[in-house]
């Protein structure tokens, strides 16, 4: 059997607006799922990124934790420091291979680039045994130069190399031939990263594997090869082609569903929840231990603090209706794994009708003090959002808003998703309620709390 490694890039986006807890929970699930490497972005100027790596290292004992360090030698030292207690640390040197990007981002021409590649890899090797060289935009590079850069990285101590088709300019068979040509004679394992914007990344990745690639970079909801489809493909072709991967196929759909809930407040594969007993109905009388047992059953390993939040939210919903597994999963995603709540809801009153303007009166609590807002709007939800903005004292650009039902029965619980744009960044929030207005208010407050937490 030929073992193919999977490096997941879901957490590698430096611009992600996921909270600290959400990132840790995703890392925990990726570790349990069996990915070979979990990729993280460069260490930022604050302490949060370093703390994230060190905290993740406390429970990620089997997967490699890979941290990018490409912009300067100083970043390599920051990455090495953050990785100091990691069981399997890796430093990732990601450098552009096309002339225009090299000159724009690094102010270097091709004749100086190979020496820079060598110096960065050598520096990383001096502080970490496992160093990856990632050739960004490799498929648009001049082939002779790319071969020279890869050779320089390997000579300097790189333990693995990744070739990227960031622009998705090659069809799967052409990309496979490209990988075969560029990796010929390379003494270290070669991996691939394919952009899925045209929907063929899974095909390109598996053909690259047939042509010698030893690792595939995947993602959940990102640009790279989808982890769900590639993981299932590896399972399906194992017998005929002799490929194996460390992914636990029986847990794949459920784990990815849960990660999608954490990221987006919804999942693209609701049927995967059928893996859990749909007949379970938790009642208001159920204890916190009973709720904890069922939370663990659907795959979450939460702290006592988060279990307390989940139980409080569970009781709020259970006062109106029994809570099933799908609803409990949504409760975990919306109430745990979040930043500390600067604002919490005390009460709200919404008035709407066909002959009156919609109005909202909302009371929020901040630092033990009640603050109220009253506003009218084009519909009850618009009025509610305006009332919240009045309380906070600022307006936000609403990038996206949607509502979906978590279950289908008469008293279905609604899950609202709100995305707010501030300074070019998107902050998402989710909210649950049998009342869609209540769900929307909670989602908006959830997103606002993320904005306030990051700004403070």
C-alpha cells in the first residue's frame, strides 16, 4: 500500500475571523480525523497566534503542526518559538515562483531568488528539523527556474516540497504531467496544492498522486482540494489502486459537518447527521451530565465553561420544545466556541404589521449595565438590527444574512447567519431560536461581539 499524506489548510488563512476557541476546536477535530498535518498562518504581531500554536500543541500529538514563516527571517524565529513544545513541528517556507509576484512582494528578480530560497530554508532548518518549501504559483513559473529553486531548497535542508496550481490553469492530466516532470530526481517527498475554483482539484490531486505526489493539501470551505471529496475518494479507490491515507473515513462526514457549522453556522451535508440517532429528544428536565454525554456522542470535547454555555442555551430552547441531535449540534456551534460576550441580550420587543412601520426595542447588557435602543426599519429584522446599532453607537455593513431551519417539524428551530464587514474583514455570527427574529438578533450580537473582542 502507498500511504498518501493529507495536509489540511483550513486554518492557514491569516485573514480568518474565526475566534480563538473556534480555531482550537477545528484543530482538535482535524487531529481526531487523522490528517497528517494541520497548517497555520504566519505568527502575527500580537500574542494570540503564538498562544494558539502552543495551546494546539497540548492536544495535537499525532498530526504535524505546520506554521508558515515566509516574509522574513524574523518570522522563522517567531514560528520556532511558538512550536517549541509541539510533538511534530514544521516550518513552512512559502515563496512565489513567478517573476511579477516575486518583484512585487519580495522586490527580487529571478537571479537573486534561488539564493533567497536557500537562505530562508537554511535558516528554518537551523531551528526546526522539519522544513517544507512551498512553490507558490508553480504552474505559471518558468520550468527551468522552478527546478533550480526546488533543488536549492532541497540542498538547503527542506524535508518536503509542495508544488501549487494557485491559479487553476492546468487540467488534471496536464497538472499530473507537470508534477511528474518537476519532481523527477527530487530526493524528498513532493506534495501538491490545487485550487478548486473550477471544481477539478480532487481529480488533479489524485492524478498527481498517480504520478508520484506523496502529499495532497486539502481544506474545508477553502480554495484547496475539498477534504470531504478527497477523503472519500481515497477510501473508494483503496482496493483497486493500493492507496491509503490516515483519514478515519467513518468519521469524515460528521467531523466535516461539525467544522462547517463552526465556520459558517451551516453544513453542506445535513444527511451526515443521520449517523447519530435521530430519535433522541432531550427535555428541560435533563441534567447537564445528560447533555454533556450527548454532546460528546456527536463528537465535541468541550471545556466545563463551554458545557455550561451549551446547557444554558439548551434550557432556553427546551422550554419551548424537545431538543434533538441536530438542534444540539447547532446549539454547540452557536453558544460554545465563541469569543467572550461583550454584549448579551436581556430582552427585546418587536412590533410589525401591514398597517404600521416595523419597530424594535432591544435591551442589551454590557459590563453589568443595561443599555437600550429603539428603532424603526423596513421589516422587523431590519428594525432590530438598527436598534442594536443604536445601542453600540456605530453602523456595520451587512455583507450577508440568511436563515435556515435546523429541523423540519412544525416547531422547527431556525438558524440565522449574519456576516458583517468592517475594514475589509468579514465577521460571521450565528443564532438559534424557534423565533426567526430572535435567531437573527442573536446572530447579529454574536458577530458584533467578535468585532468588539478583536478591536479591544
